[in-house]
C-alpha cells in the first residue's frame, strides 16, 4: 500500500510540474531554458523536485505572473498599484485638498460674521468622517479657570 501511495504522489508531482512548465513564460523560468526543464522533469521524482527548487518562477517576481503558488492560477498579471485607499497618493492628495478647502470655508464664514459666534466644524467628508473639532466654549469674564460648569 505504501508503494502505491508513493507512486501516486510521484505521478501527481510530475503532472504538476508539467502543467506549471506549460503555463510559465519562457523568460520567467529560472536557471535553465524551459525546454531543458521539460527534459529534466522526465527523471522520476528528482527531475520535478529539481524544477520546483531551482527552476520554478518566483511568485510575484515578474510582472507577467504565470508562476505557481498563490495567484498563479487564474491567469493574468496581478494588479500593480495601491491596494488600499490610504496607499493611493492621488486619494491622499484629494483628501488633503478637501480638508484644506473645508478649513478655508470655515475661516471665511468666521471672518464674514466678524469673529462672532461659535466656530462650527467643517462638513463631514464623503466617507462620513467628521472634520476638525470646534474649540470649547469661551468662559465668562468673571469665571475662574475650571469653574465653568460647576455653578
């Protein structure tokens, strides 16, 4: 029974290597040309193991994909660029410009009212995040610091 399992494992390994070799681009295969790896892989167990250790394209090593492992199945190159919004420089620049514009609008409104009235926070961003916090209300002239709400 043990020999049967080893034989099935050897055949499965050989089939995996052959499929991987046919899917990999010639320039992505390492150390030897692809056609030579086909010949090497014909040696039982040693050939496929040598290919997996020394010839298989590295995952994420080249922009064409085609390697084994995660992302190799399904074809097509992996997307290159920002993954999350906070990794995207254009998004961060737009966010900064929106924040700056909201702050300038707040200062303009405050100047128009002559500095009177409470400073209102800028409108929430598109994702619902609040703007800057308004400063605490001013104390009455006759209050000592820390006495405001205890009367």
